[in-house]
């Protein structure tokens, strides 16, 4: 199998301080793999994802992208291999959808040039693949959350990468769009893309992911295929709450968090 | 229909400044006819056209430098304003955000206080404009995190600092002689322009514009934020530094001959965005055209409206603010 990214014993702390966000994490992802990273809020999922394409510098360890050390690669070279969609994009200027998608060609265009006919073709192809070619000239700021997510997906596809890193791609999407996006991701992996994403929904790992990791207390407390990792025990460890697993079909379960009966006195409201 | 619209827009953007350029020769105390203007302008390349020395002198020594200066200053402030808005992801900033204007203003005050000549005032203004941005940039570099917010805040702080020094300079200036000169300079005017002054600013202005035009598409990527830019292969810090150098050269050069002219760097980019959209590939050239046309128009009003010259800085605000508010009311449905 072709290893797209290999992560060896990496640790990270802000400003290289002593307080590690995570330490000694290792894993590797092959062509066509979908790795979903779960974990409670603030556990460092986003930071880990940012380390994988060089947005944050690791403190120790090594990341190999396509066999090459990430540290030695210039930004354009990384972005030809890795497409990244952050969570919570803040928009300023109402660029048209095609302009946003064309930005995906940036690593291939020299600093003083702008997109050519060929780049437009690739960008339009991505829009067409995702079924949003009709949005081509609309300002992306007027789109709904789900539509925007598709535009950003079109942009990373226009980068023609080998690895997609998606930070909570399903957050802010409605029920239907969540599933549609997960199936899109599954289809992309079948075309040979490797995908690493983070999520707050353990169920989602049964839809297309072939690997799951749970990040908690600076390390993966579990890593493996969804059926083995998504267990009552592991989820309890991850979220400190009891979770019921219900089997829907042979390879799909849903996770139902049980009540934890917090009792709080809202003194200010008790009138 | 849409293609047609596009060509109309492009034609207007190209023809408007050219038309205003020729029109502006006709305006002024001394009447010159259109034919005389054309003959005079052609006379250096074709000696068959004979024109009176008086008209030739007015056209070449008085009106031509002033027209070109107005266009260059307007174009510079507008394109630098648009670039800064992109660099800082903020449609509210303008060309003086990093302290150029305040720094230049203080440089000019200092030169006036030292009773230096016109020439030194321009050089001082230019250099202090560059210095103030350099200080802003270096201060922001001492903070590890924060990025563009720290840079903007440093700019605000340095502006405030130099504005205080300007006030100090006014306070100690001779109220009969130097204070009016300082006040007049700070309100912005092109009345003292001549060919020599113009030649000094041509190199920084053309190199600044050249760099911004070359890099304009990539500015789109930077305007999406540092992280997104980096994930798209752009080194945001380095790229921003190059753009800031270009914008600072432009603004400092412009302010050094014109004094402080507000509003152009904020207003023109917004007007242009309404005409051609936010794509910097189209926006920056449009800013050159509309910026040059706008300031030329304002300067024509400044030198012809009433018997004395009205400082341009006053007119840009008086004319610019209502236009801006009107456009704001009409145009911003896509902005969230």
C-alpha cells in the first residue's frame, strides 16, 4: 500500500513550552484510508490536524508526507499534496464561488501570475463533480453553511491533493447534509484520496471511515477500525458519560448518550 | 448582455482618466482652447506646431505637473488602500493604517520648523512615512502571536504617537509664519507641485504600483486569512511584508507631495468593489483608474471653484463622505 502520511512519535506544545498538548502520537495513512479523530472539546484535535500540514510546528517527532519530511518542504509543495478545510471560516469579502475555488490553483501558479484557462477548467470540473456548477458566479458569502462547505470542498479538490484534512466537516450541517457530506468523503476515498477528519459524532465513523482514533489526555486512547474502537468502554473514557450503542445494521451503530443528571442551582434565576 | 457589460466597464475605466486628463488642461484662470491644448502637447514631438510661449509654459510647467501629480496621488492612495484592506481582511482600513500619514505629517512639520525648503519638506515627509511604518512593523514582530491584529494595533498606536508630535510641533510653531504653513500642509494640497517634485516620486510610485499589480491575484488568497493562505501554499508573513513595502512606498511618496489627503484610500476601493467586485485581479486596476480620476476631479474643483485654493483634504471628505454614505445605502447586501 502507498503510504501518504506517516506520523512518528510527534509531540506539540504552544511556544515550545513544557505543557504538551499531545505527545508521542504515531500513525500512518494509506491511499484510500479515511481516519476519523474523535475526542472531547479542547483535547487538541484541531492542533493535531494543523500539525499534519505544517500550519503548526511540532516540538518533536517526525511527519513524512509521501515519504518526505514535512519540515523540509516549502509551503507550495505541501499544499500540492494536502488540502485543508478549517472549521469556522470567517469571511470578509464577497468573492464569487469561482474565485474562491480558483484559489485552490494557488500552489501551481507562480507568484506573479494569475489563473489561466486550464485552471478555470479544473476549478469548474470540481464544481461540476460536486453538483454546484450553478453557483459559479454567486458571492460565496450568501450561501448556506452546507453550500459553503461544498465550495470549500471544491476548492481543496482543485488543489489536486493526495490527502484531505477536514476539521469537523459536518459541524453546522443539517441531518441530511451531514450524511450527504460523509458519503461524498467516502466516494473521494474510493477515488484514491486519503482523508483525515475530526468529528464530534462517534456514529459518523460507521459511515465511510475505516480507521478511528480517540484523542484524550495527550494521546490516542484507541486506534483501529470503527467496530473495535467505538465501544461503550472507550466512549465512556472519552466523554466521561455513559453511552448506549444500538446496532442499526451489520456494520452500523448509533451512539446514544445517556442522561448524566447534573443538578445545578441557578441562584440568580431562583426567584 | 453580460459580456457586453464587461466590455463597457473596461472601456469606461480606461477612457475616464484619459478624458479627464485632457479636460483638466482647459480648466483654470487662463483660458486655453482644446485645440491649443492638443497642439501644445504635440509640439515637443512635432516642431511644425507652433504655440505661444505663454500657453506652452502654462501647459507644461503648471497644469501638466499638477494633473499628473493629482492622478498619481489618487491612484496610489486608492490602490494602496485596496491592498491594505485585502492584507488586513478588513474593509475599514485605508492607506494610512500603519502610520504613514501621521509619520509623514510629522516629518513635514519638522522640516517646516527647521525652516527647511520645499524640497526638504518633501524628503522629510517621505522618509518619516517610511520610518513610522518600519517602527510599526518592528513592534508587531516582537509579539509572537496575534498576527495582523497586532500589526493594525501597532499602526494605530504609532499614528497616535506621531499625531501627538504633530500637535506638539503646532504648539511650538510660530503662529504667524510656520503654523499656517503646517496647517495648510496637513490639509493636503497640490498647489506647490512642480516638475522636479514630480520626478522624485515617480520611481517609488511606479515601482509600488508595478509590484501590487504583479501580485494582485495572490492577494485574494491572503484575504482569506493567514491559515487558509498557508494551506494554499502562500507564506503569509513574507507575502504580507512585500505588499506592505509596496503600499508604504506608494503612500509615503503620495503624501510627501500632496500632504495628508484622507478618504481616497478608504472610499475608492469600496466604490471599485461595487463596480468590478471584490476579486483583486480586477479591483486593483479599477482603483488606479477611479482613484486617479477622483482626485483629479477634486483637484480641479480645488483650484477653480473659488478665488483661493481650497485644500484637497477638505474637499475629499466633503465630497467623499456623502458619496460613500449613498453607496453604503445602496450596495452592501452581500456583506455580512
